[in-house]
């Protein structure tokens, strides 16, 4: 998703330029002209607004099939009990457990430090109203999320197509998970074909998202212009606080939670663990892609950590797509931050829904640079925050992407270490690893 354009600058540099151009333009307008001036209004209504909207709608258009296919593939691979039996179940449970810890750390930190709070409520409300028009039917659905006791019942769609059409995303994700489990349980030649087709769907969606993301630099410039013309310098302060909280939460997960897990559940000295995985850390940080880091993390697992080859291959290959603690944490932090920014009060039960979506989001996010952006845009719509807010974070996303990918890849190595404990290597039985989506 982040290929350097053949002759021009790499995409993330273009995104940073778009971000800066939009930001500076908007700040100048905010400081000297005011966002309500005639020609500024004309530009925001007829040019920057529509361009930003087109980009967001393209992301929305792709997110459902992308999530569905990624989840089915992720679960089908992770739960492939015939391949690894006990290790498969252990990986699945452990992935959900550690992702939940990550999301909770992130969400607690945002609630504690409130990096997005304190924006002028009138200005925020103005944007919220505009955003609501665009995401009206999605927002409608967030109301049903509050219906406390019925929450678990409503997780199960009576009609999955209606749920999908209503953008009722959690029931669709539940369906996709069950679908994946079903595929694992049947495993005939027909279901193998079906799975192959779903892999095809995933690849097509990835390709299209890769194309859409090329528009990002222009869309970011437009979205940032609109936001900074409206919010002024306040925006920069909040953004810095957001980055601080996100990086802080990721650091806690990386340097407190992982070492504890490696030590207590993996039976390995955390210092040995971290010094062995240095190479994978450097590669994941610099590529911002779990998939691109896979060959290195496999080598590290086998040669430096000395994990059984069969388990390391399985856990790491599947984990590159399906075990993304950093991504889950980031999605939670971002959604809550933007909710604070736009003055959207999320009740505890709504935050619980966000948490669940983020845990599943970690499974359903592709292991490529910027893979979580469509998922974040979608969750924003669900909880009634203007998806335009994504423009705010896109400019600083590369740095956060590098950090969360490091967390994702380290997390895969943690799972591999824990799952390997007590398992023997069997060099002769060289099970082919599932192919990373
Ligand atoms: N870049 C991340 C990864 O590859 C995915 C994301 O959160 O955007 O692991």
C-alpha cells in the first residue's frame, strides 16, 4: 500500500506533504481570514470538502468485503486444528487475550489523559453536524448498541445481508468468524475452493485499497485544510497529545506486558527474548508492514529464539495478518481520541462495543502499511464521530504505523514463544505453512 511511486516520492512522504500543505493553508485562513469568509466557504464546500468525501466514501465502499474476507481467512488459518491441534487453539485464545489487554491499555490511557478534550464545543458541533449528514444511516445504528441487555443477542444477525446493508458491523464480523470456523470444520474440496475464492476477494480488495490510498496525499491536504481552518492552532496541540498517548500506551504494552508474558507464560528471560528479536524489530519498524517483516521474524524465531520450526512458521504466518496487538490498540486510541475531539460522549457500553470491534479489527486488518485506516474510518461512522476526523491523524500516521507494526510483529513472536513452550520440534514432519494473506 505504500510503494514508492515509480519516479516520485514515496507515498508516506507525499502524505506528510499533503498534511503540511493542508494544515498550513488552514491555519493561515483561520488566523487571518476566518473560516466563514465567502471565498473560504466556497472552497471548503465545492473543492476540499467533496475531495475529502470521495476519498472517505471509497474507503467505506471497500471496508466490508475487506473485513469479511480477512476475518474468514484469518480464522480459517488460525483455527486449522488439523494442522497443529493444541497449538492452534492456544494461539487463537492467546491472540484474543493479548489483543484485549492491548486495547484496554490504550482505551484507559485515552480516558485518563483525554488528549482530544477541550476543543471549542460550538466549533466541534458544527463539524459534527456536517459529518452526521454523511454518515446518517451508520449513526442510526449506534443507538442500538446502547441497548445494554440485548447487546449479546444483537451480536448475532438474523439476516446477515441486512446487517451488512445497515453497516451493522459487529454482527457481520461475528458471522465472518463463524464462517471461518465452519470452513475449518468442513474442509472438503468444495470448501477449499470457497476459501480460495475468498482469498481472491481479499487480494482484489487489497489491490483496490492500494489504488485508493494513492489519493490519500490530496485527500489529506483537503481534509486538513477544512479542519485546521475551523479549529486553528488548537488542532496541533491535540494532535501532539494524541501521538504522545498512543506511543505511551504502545510502550507500556511493549515493555511491560510482553516481557511479563514471555517470562511467565513463555518461560523465557525477557532480556534474552528482546536481544534475540532485534532484527525483526528493526525491520518491522522501518517497513511498517507485518507481512513484509515475515521472512525476518521467521528466521529470528528459528535461529535466534530456537523455537520449534513447525509452530513458529504456523503462528508467525497466521499472526502477520491475524494477530495485531499494536493495530488493535491504535484503533481504540484513535476512535476515542476523535470522539473526545468532536465532543461525542461515548457511554461505557459504547466503549465496550469499540473495544470488541478493535479486538476483531486487529484480526481483520491487513498487515500492510496503513492497513488499519479503513477500519478506523468504519468504526468512527459506527460511533457517530465524523469520519473526516481521520484526516487529522493521517498526517502523523506513518510514525504511529511504524510503532504499531513493531508491536504487531513482536506480539507474533511472543505468541510463538508462549505456544512453543513444552512443544517438541519434529524436523521430519515439515508441515507447509499457510500462506499469509
Ligand atoms: N501496518 C500494520 C501492519 O502491517 C497494519 C496497520 O495497523 O496499519 O502490521
